[in-house]
C-alpha cells in the first residue's frame, strides 16, 4: 500500500485491465453442472485449489439452507472492502503446495451466491460476480460432495467459506500457475505445475508495516487512472495487519511497480509487494484467482 498522489494500491483508482480475467490459454476451462434449488433459493458457489487435494473430505452431498432473494440482499458482501469476522479460517493458511502443484481448481460465480460457514450450515455472506472491477475468480481449498470451500478476499486474512456447486451459476477452471514470495530473500517466483518460469528480486513491507504471510490470491487487475507508480496493480486477497485503511482504501495488499528501482532487495513499502517492470509484465499474464504464497 504505497502512498503516492494521495492514493496507492489499497485505494484502487482505475479500471479493469482485462489482462487476467481468467480466460484464454492460461486456464483449462470446463463447465460444472449444478441443480436448481427449491423456490426462490439462491445457491452459493466458489472454488477449490491452492495445490492441495480437493477431493479430501469424501462424498458429503447435503442440501444448502434455502436463501431467498430478499435474504441474499441482506447478507454482507465478500469483497476486499468488507470484514467477515464470522468466516471460517483457511484450514491450511501456511500451505505452500501450490508452488509445486499449481493453484488447482478455481470458480467464478455467474450470479451473486450465498456463502456458508459449513456444508448445509448457516449463510453468512454473499459472493458477487465482480471484485473491484474484475470478474470474481476464487481458489478452492477443499471439497465435500457438491460443496466447495473457497478463500475469500475479505478481512480477516485467511477468511474462507463454503458454496454449493450444483447450479449452472458456477464456472469452473483449472489453474496451473502459482506465485511464491520469500520476504527474507526478497524474491518472487512464478511457477507452472511446479516448474519455474521466472524469478525476480523485489521489495516488501518495512518492519512496522510488514507484508502479511499466508496463502492469498490475485483478486483483480487494475489499470491505474490516477497514480503514476504502476501502470497496473494486482490487488491480493490479504490486507495490511498494521493499516486498517490506507490511501482512501481498505488497506488491501497489492503487487505493483515503482517509479525507480530504489526498492529492490529492501523492506521499505507499507506492506505491498514492489516488483520490477519485467516481473509485472509476467504477473499480469496470470489468471485471476492465482495463489500467491507469501512466506
């Protein structure tokens, strides 16, 4: 979250860059058939991947609690601007298997979906079709029958939830890519199915505003319209743990360039990950929902 011209990557001031929408060769896409719910029920959905075994959990096939359109409208949104303290925690927040296996399964909601605290549990949020101005794509970290546990882009860091994936309101894809950030070594690595396709020296958060560690993911691709420090900013699903807000935004951690290379190999940002132009050129090719493991 770098402050420049009274804004930064936590207060996104641009439009969808359209470069990581999750379509094209970067994704192997397939349709997912879902069953219609009773009455005006709206079903939840989302993804599962992050390099783990999404089949873990067996064949639990329980129906979701019915949610009417009116009830859905009253649920809080699961976006970078929101906090869902009641959300289940990522069951493997420190998991680093995506760097070896790829992100795995990712989901895109074709309509606003209810998010539950457990399979057939209580709905506590809704997942919109867009995050900021980009299409919503979320990684799946576990599956139980027709239910998928997905990572959410809200506070607290590592928030997750369950969606029912038996309705035509979900699009599913497989993501072979992952990003690994080593804070102590000041390196960022992109891998595809575990094979390195690029590595760069970067800058990270200073001691008082560290870049948060954990399993996070790219939620949007923003073409900057106001700030001049980076042509495109890639906001992540995590937030600063020392800034509640920053630059007019919710303190979202992002990946972006900087006007000069004074950041390279240093901890001098307010939490964001600063990269070179060459690194950003490769990062913007990654699909939305790609796991970023910060260790």
